[in-house]
C-alpha cells in the first residue's frame, strides 16, 4: 500500500496575546527588536509584528474592539473565538498558537477534518501594513485550524499567504542580532499524549522522544513539548505536574553575536539568566512567555 507523501509544514509565525500593543512595543524595543507599525484585522483584533530574515515572525495580538471581536466569535471566527478563550482562562498575555506555512490551506483543512483535529471553519481575510518608509501594502491570508479539546489553551493553524505582506528590509534588522526563530517550547506533563495532534498539524511523522519530552521539526524550527522536569532543567521554570494540556512556554531565537546581545541587555537593564549557553529572559508584561537567545 502506498502511503500519501508528506511535506512538513514550516513555522510561519507565533501568536502572542498581549494586554496592550503600546506596552508590548516598548518591551520588545527594549529587548532590541524592530517592531512593525500597528495593524488592524477586520474582526476586531490588532497586531504589531516582529519580522525575521528567516521568513518567520512574532504576532503580538491585542483587542482593538471588544464588540467586533465578540460579533466575529459568535459568527464562527475560530481565530477570535480561541483568542477570547485563551484570555478568559490564562489572562491577556502568553503564547496561544503556532502557525505553520502552507501552499494550500484548503487541502490542510480537509486533512485536519479527516484526522479529527479540525479547530473550526477556514478563515480568509486581508489586512494593511505600513512600512517604515511610509509605503502601505496589503496582505491576504487563508487559515485552516487544528486543535485538541484536551488542550483548550493552545491551538495550531496553517497559514497560506495568498498575498504576502510586503516587508521592508529595515523591519528584519534587529539591534539584538536576532535572525530568526530556532525553537518553540510547549509544556505538558505527558508530552506524547499530543504527539498525534502535532504530527498531523505539521504533516510530519518523525518525532524525537526523550526523557524530558518530545521534539518535531517544522522546517528549520524545532517544536518541543517538555514535561515539568524538562522545563526546570532547560529554563529553570517550575510548572504544574497535574495541570494537563499543551501550554506555550518559550521562544528560542537565533542571534548573530551572543556577546553583542548580552551587552545590549546590560545596557537596557534586561534581567536574564545564562543556561546552556543561552540568555534566558523571563516573561514580563508585553512579553508573555520566556524568550531565550542563542547562536
């Protein structure tokens, strides 16, 4: 029997709920990131993205209009409904979604439904972006959602860039030397309970299991699910051994020069610890999860 060919989906971006974009912009700026201008979604949310030269980005996400968000959620918009559920359960900040790049979100949606992991109806929308040089552009996207009812505080979706956002080169130049995302860290007391969800969402069968959890590759980015011992060992962070479900915990960035990054943090009075050859910055308002920086 011939098995269907799989093409692992690469990481596209991360959704980071924040309480307020201004606060997130200040915190990300202090960390040495270049932040794009505020942009509004047509369903009540807004973002101020951080783009990287490896074609990934961070999406700090805030509420621009609660009334529009509530109407969109009631109308079946899975993106907004899941953002609202995350904020209700976990507060206004964190890492709520891993987004995978895809050439065909409609095919992914069909596959997610057939695998029993669909997280809602597809979503298609456009949004504007203003570049540092004053030019404006329009990005258009089609999304397909994957989720597991056992993990109400986390979801995944594939994102087809129908009309890619125009990104000025200045937006991918960061004072902290970050060139891209190396790893995304989730936690769960028994990581392999969610192996199937991640395999099907990423469309990758190969998983590396170890004593601290499991890893799966999404293009050049590693998705890690760590148990409490792994979170303690790698990030010095205690997490509950009984609170079940996937939770977004950390983002690991690649930097060109770790000494330069360390000097910038010292200059900007950024608290960090050194663990495993990386600079580990604990979460604070405007940065809802651990950020780690390494070469």
